[in-house]
C-alpha cells in the first residue's frame, strides 16, 4: 500500500490560544518524528491548513494561520486548504491522493474530536486504509471533559475506522 502522512491544522493559532492545545510540545515532537520517518522513506507529506473566520486564531493569512515553524512544509510537500472540519469536503485532498496513487492515510494533528475525527471517518468512507497515530493528535480541555479524556476516547472509537497505534509502533511496522 502506498502511504501518505496527513498533518491536520498544526497551525500557530492552536498554540497561542489560552489555554493552548493539550500536550503541545509532545505533539510537535511526535509529528516531527513521524515527518522525519516519512521523509526518509519518500512518503508524501500533506499538510491540511484550516482557514477560520475573520478575527479567529486561524484567520486566513494571519500569523495564527501559518503552519507551526517546527514542522513547516518543505519543498515537495503538499498543502491543502479547508474551511470545515472535513479535510476532504470541497478541497483538493481526494484528487491529490488519487494522483499520488495513495491508498493508506497516516493521520496526525489537531483537533481530535473535530478535524481529526472527521478526516478519519471520511477517509474510511472513501475506502482508504486509515492509521491514526494515537500520540500525534490533540485538542483542548472543555468545560465538562479534559483533552486527555477526549483523546483517549477517540483513540478507542476511531478503531472502528482504522488502526490506532503509537508513532513508535507505526515506525516499527506494527
């Protein structure tokens, strides 16, 4: 199977919100690790970049909209723009995957219960093999539930739509 690494909404605005994204440093480190592995293995890397409404942390062309500098795209990487939680809806993602002959998506990024969840489910519905890196996605604490519980819950639920493995296990060939 030909794989692509998807990095969803890893944008500056997610790290400047108060509170910031849960476990942000660890998240960046895991995605750097996955990205390094993907590059060494000539695996396409696709950044999904969300455009939020005016005056939001992810407002298009604002500092918050830019992809985090620690994992910024390199020459040859692909950037897909979206404005909904679904990385496929009214974007070029599916077409790019077809052009690259990709049939296996390795998914990372932010926000676990929104964009990551929706992209996993849509990828599955479009017949892609899906692997969610269980330690390479995150979200924010909510009033009634912690980010840690949201992540744990989604790691369990999204097993219905693909494999859920740690970055280390993925790199080791789980």
